[in-house]
C-alpha cells in the first residue's frame, strides 16, 4: 500500500516525536463490520479477554435500548458496552457490528496506541467471528486553549478562512473542513473550528484529523497493520503542516 508521496511517508517510516504537552484530547480507531455472532455473546467474552488491561466495565444506555428490538433486527452500530483502562488512559467500546479503541489524555505514544488497537482487534475477531471490517477510521482530535493574546485560528494553525469583506468582521465563530483523497488509503479529512470547548474546560481551537476507508464487500484484515501505519503517518503529516511553528515549540516544552 502506498500513499501520495507529496504528503506521506509510507509504512512506519515517518518518525514522530513525543511532545511534552501534546494537544491530543482523544485518538480513536473505529471498525465497522457487516456481520458478527449474536451481539449478546460479545460483551461477556470481550470482558474476559480484556480484563488484564481493561479492568472496568460499563453498560451504556444503548444496551438498554437494544432490548426493545427483535433478535434479528439490524440495530444501528452504536457503543453499547465500554471497557476502561487506567494505564494508559484508554477505552474499548463494543456495539452491534462495531468496535472502537480510544485513548484519552495524556496521549502516550503511537506505539502504545497501535498495540492496543491490534491486540483488541484480534480479540474481537476471535470473539465476534466478524470477518473483515467494511469500514476503518483513525481519528485524532486536538485542542489548543486560547491565551489572552491569541484568540483566532490563525494564531495557532496555518489556516485562514476568508469571506467577503462587505460582511461583518471579525467572525464570532469559524469552521472549515477539507477532504483529501489518498491512493489505496481512503480519505483524509481535516476540520478546524473556533471557538471550541471540550466539556467544561478551556475555550480554544479544535483541529480534527481523520483517515477513513470503506468497502461494502470488506477490507482485507491482513493489510490492516500497514493501513494503520500509513493512516497515522498521513494524520501526523497533516498535523505538522497545520500547526504554527511557535505552537509546536511550546508543545515540545521549549
């Protein structure tokens, strides 16, 4: 698998640095499947598989909703059960034909995240008898809190959103999204918004980076580790291209 050489290093060739103050507030890898065994069999089996690392187990509201559907109904993919880990700060979520692996602050390293993804995916394949996924998504959500002096997108990112001068300036809010195709990889989506608030935290600028690929008849699971490497490299390259140099230096602790 190769990506566009103008944007990507292939495989795991791109070196990523461990930032002292990472901007990642959540990184997610999502799998969707066309079929699994009966979902009622999956949560308990995954609980046993994940217990050494994900010791906490939570039943989500969607699990209660599922009881209202007939056993053979095609329930929309949504998280129904959640498994939590303290070190690293991570989640695994399962639902009908759905698996997600999430890491939360403080973001560890891609190597740690990648191992969680591959181990969890292998366990889910064994338990759910799901075959190849029909959709893959790798997503990194970054947040840059405003300082008193810097409160615009251009203060943090190499992005400028223009609109007609005759309209009122400056805007109260800014949002933009671009989707870039990559050969044999899917699409890279980049979204920017400001002001953006995470929960009850600080207001700032949000940079949302996502690589996704889908295929109705399934994506070859054997190539998933390579896809994951290339997708991460695409996201990291887009991140480096988007963030102002002075903001990168602050994240490095300089």
